[in-house]
């Protein structure tokens, strides 16, 4: 059990901090963190999951859950003048989510598709049509290298009813200054914390430069107090090394 901290009730970890299956990671993280982010990153591997990969006993663990949808969803590669271009991507995401519904995840995180901004908006609107027709689970968009979320429009999140997963490592590593100076950080309900290294290496927070730490301090002061904080570092030693710094960032703003 980790020592009591200012993050009690709000601390999450990815389902891959050990080189082991999800079930073993979840067992290890039980009573160490409050929430586990299910790393459902690869479409074909996740579609093949069975009870050996996701045993029903996981629902007995004292954990909350959220799901990170695949990074390789089958989005169309080119602009197509079809009425439902995101149907395959949405159905695939829903099929994968169905495998973890017994855990009652509280939300799902989605990376926006790549491509021109108008095409991103069109695909996301179509994806949401299928998503919310099938399930009322809240969906959070994450800022990525090819979409800082703000580029979708100042009111896109409000108009679509979608939330924000703010990836601090992405914001810093991809120099997303427009996102930083916007009011979107104040709307984040889930935070991903890591040091970017060269763009997106998910290093421990101890690897942040002085300049990056200053940005992190400013962001931490703006985040809703109810947000969940996930250290998105994919090894336990790096996670533990990051925790004191994240606690300092949050405590300084309390």
C-alpha cells in the first residue's frame, strides 16, 4: 500500500507497469492506486482477449477503471464522401469495450484520427453517433501529436458532450502552446502525466527539465480539483519515482 497522499482517491496507473498480462498488473496495483487505466492499445490483440486475459475476478478488486481505446482503430485513410465513414472504427471500439464492461469502466479515452481538421471533426461526429447510440459511457478525447483538441474548435467538446483527457507529456513534448493558453486545461477530467523526452517517450517525471517543470506547475494550478491523475509511465520503478513530484505539484495548488 502506498503512503497516504494528497492524491488519495484520485490516483490512477496504467494496466502495464509490469511486463505481465493485465490481470497480473491489476492484482499488483490493487490497494496501491485508486483506478487503473486499461491499456487497450492494439485492436487485433484486444479483440482476441478472452477470460484468461480478463478474468471475471478482476471485478472483485477494490479498483475503479477506465478504458483507453486502441491507437490503431480502422479509421479511413483518405477523405471519403460516404455518410458514415467512422462506422467501422466505432463498431470496433465498441466490440473491444464490450470485453471490459463487466468492470464498469467510468469512461473511455479516444485518440482523435489523423488528417485535416475538417475531416477529423467529421469522423469524430460520426464516431460519436454510433458510440452514444450504443452506450452512454462518457468519452474523453486526448490531445495527441496530430490534434491538440483546440484545433477542433473552441466549443467542440461542449457541443458534442465529450470530455478531455489532458496528456501533459504530449502538451509539452509537442509544444502545444495554443492548448496551454486556452481554457481547455480547466475542463480536463483525467490527466496523463509523464516527461516527454523527445516528444512522447513517457519517461518518469523526474526526467523533466526545469522549463518543463515550470509548465507542469502552471498546469497543475489550473486543473479541476476533482480530476483523476494518472502517471502514464509503463514501469513501476518509474511510476514510483514520479509520484513524489506529482504529489508536490498537486499539493502546491491545494
